[in-house]
């Protein structure tokens, strides 16, 4: 049996060594897939420096042992073809899309849920990526300052750090800046720029009908129902991506005035807002009671107050994958579903 203190020292030294090796040496990964080959080939020894959530992050060459702390970060790196440069992933919330399955299968899962500092150190990363700042705390993966002291650079999605971003930058633009910055770090600029360009075009297409939508107080309102826990609804507040999605399609998030991403409200509050549309986040794959779109529909149709809302009675209810309502490489898909669905339902009060 290994001595716990000695094990901790060994893991710390291993982590520090990994960070130093990333700065001083490195090579391309295996080339089992075309995407991996193209990315590895473009990853030159050129240095890179980007700003992430107010912290400057510099590299002598592309990282070789990246750990993604959440599914959002994992799927972004896979979309950029960087699986051969990943040493670990964690916190899978739902099924990996089919197009990533083969690449994902080759990446070690260091933690099924949120990774601890010990689990992260055991992976000996030279770069750590997270979709939100709250993954980098003392009781989770460790603070960014702690990892920086071990010479392991960290990256937090710009979407979670709007105050450190250019004034007026939209959540989607912040998301696209993540692609571009990660492209610089890994020497995969061409692939990252192409992804950002494609998704900017998808955002523009989703907003094509917004110019013909009612303005001001006449804009149609939307309630985004993410989950139902202990009978209480959790909806999109004013700080989450759904508010930006609503703006793009010419609508308004009915709970824009609540300064949270996903606040718990009451069904009576939903009824008071009397939304023109209801968007249900389908979380069937998570498997908790009340997660599926069918269960949420059934809850609303049985509720003595909500069932009387015109949006419920007239079927102005749209369903999108729940995970796509949080910022990720998949979010433009949910935006497209929202635009198409609202257009199909008349997009009028």
C-alpha cells in the first residue's frame, strides 16, 4: 500500500513535470483519423498566447496532454479534431453525439462527474480546459492560481467571463472566440476559423425573420423550461444563452429580469408571465424523474393553472435538446430549431 503523503507528492511532481515538458518539447499525436491528421500536421512549434477569463495564457508549443473538465469543453476539442492531444475528460452529462463517438472512445475518463484535484493530477495534464470558472475551485480541480503555480495553464470559456470580454460581445461571439483562441493554442487556426465561420452563418440564418417580427413590447415571449425538480420548474433567466437566442429570432425571454442562468420559479410565476411560446429542454438521457420532454408536457397539461395558458392549450410548445440551451458547440442547432419552430407556429402573439 502506497503512503498517501508520498503519493500526493508524486502526483504533484508529475503534474509539474508535465507542464514543463509542454513548454519545452512535444510532438504530433497519432493519426488514426483524417481530422486528427490535419490538426496534428498544422500544430507547429510556434508559440501562442491568448487571454482567458482575464488571465494571459502562453505556450511554447501546442499542448500534448489536455484535460477537458466538462462535456462542453470535450466536444469543442473533438470538433476541432484535437482528440490525439487529450489526456482526459470528465463530467459527461448526456450521450456523446455519434459523430464524436470514435474519437471520444480513445480518451480516458478521469472522473464520471466533476473532477477533483487528485483525479486531475493523476492525468498529468499540460493544459486544462473548462466551460465554467466554478470547475476551478479548491474542492474541485483546484484554482487556476494553484495550477498556474504548477506550471499548468488553464482555459475558461469566455462565455462564463463576460466582464473580461469586449463590451457588447454577444454570448455566441464569445463562444466563437473560444474556438479561435483554442485554434491558436493548438496550431489549428484553419479548422477553428472554419467552425466559427460556419456557426456565424447559422446564427445569421436563424435571425433572418427577426427583422419582420414585432418590436418592443409586442415581441412574442418565450419561457424556456429546462427541468422540473421536486415538482418545481427551472427556467432560463436573463443571464443565460436563451435570452440571446430569443433576441436573435425576434422574441423575448419571459424571465429576462431574473439575474440567474437557470432560476427555480413557481408554476404560478410561469402562468403570470403568460408566454406566447414554451420551449422545453429535453433531458431524457440524463434520466432523472421529470427530465424528458414528454414528462414536462404532461406536468403542464395536468397543472390547474398552467394548463389554461394559451401556449399550452394551443400547442405552442417547442422541444430542443436540453444540453444545447447552455453554451456549447451544439448551441447553434438549438437556435435553428427555435427559429424554425417559431416560424412554423406563426411567430405572432
